[in-house]
C-alpha cells in the first residue's frame, strides 16, 4: 500500500505539507489525458481494507502529475495493442488520506475487512511490517496502483489489490504460473512506459524521474 517506512505522528505534524486547491497544484485528472484507461478508485468507496470511504477522496477520480499521466497513457497504448486495458485503483493520494490510514491502524478492534485484505497478519503488526506508514509515495503524485483487464474484467494476479501478505510480492511464485505471468506482463508494460515497480506490491508503480520527489501534496480529490 505504501512502500514507505512508518513516521511518528509527532514528526508528521512538524512537516510542511502543501494544501493548495487542485487548480493551484501540478495535478491533472487522468481521464482528461487518457479517457480510455479504466478506473475503479477503491478509496472513494467502501471496497477497501478499511471498509469505508477514505478522507480526501471526494470523487472517484485518479489524479496524477501530468508527466505520470502522459507516461500512463503510453502504457495504455501498449496494453491496447495486446488486447488489454489498464485498470487503475489509485493514483495521487492526499496526505489527509494517509493520516486516515494511520488513525485506522491504531484502532485494533476495527477489523471489518481483515478476512479479505490481511487474513494472516495481526492488525497490530501492520505498521511494523510496512503495510501502513505515515507518508506515502502516492502523495507525490507520480505513483499509481493498477492492474490489467480484458473486456473490463481484471486478469488473475493471484491476490487482490491491497492484499497485505507476502503473496503480493511481484515475483512470488506461490501465486501460480498464470498469475505470475500476468504480473510480469503488467510489469513489462509499465517499465517500457518509464515506471518502476515496488517489489512488495505487484500493483504499485512509480514514474522514474518523478517531477516532485520531495513534495507530499494534500490537495483533496474533487
């Protein structure tokens, strides 16, 4: 989910995070760059590991930096040539959403979606194992969570999106030959377009040379 180590709330409070409107930020709506890319923005809905809409997601829209959106459009063209489409689950993530994850993580009795998203990991260990962190590369605007789909149906990747388990590691052979081949197909498409995979999450890609590597935005998605 994050690819970042946990940072204490005290440190987070001392950080200066931009809180502009979208019009003042470098973020663009993905559908305005490439409307053919499918979207299923999970944190706008209750279909996610928390089981409720996430703070900061005021619309089911993927936002990205223009550089990342244009690179993703190139990846989509590659996928389409193979009879497939990209299907995006998340892109830019407001810092307030990350804060919401952290607040949820410390309430150990709240395990509504445990069976689906972290069946073999005690909730108390989600921070320690790096599944939840106080900062996320998504907040820099050039990271995307996604899969491949054929005729609108996601390909078998062996685990769901945001499944907190070692089986979500991109090259984990435990998921079987078909799922592993599909993960590698996605990886090849994304790498050719200029993205780098986070090895612990088959769905997580960041633009190489991202334009705002040190900036964590807090623009609400509207």
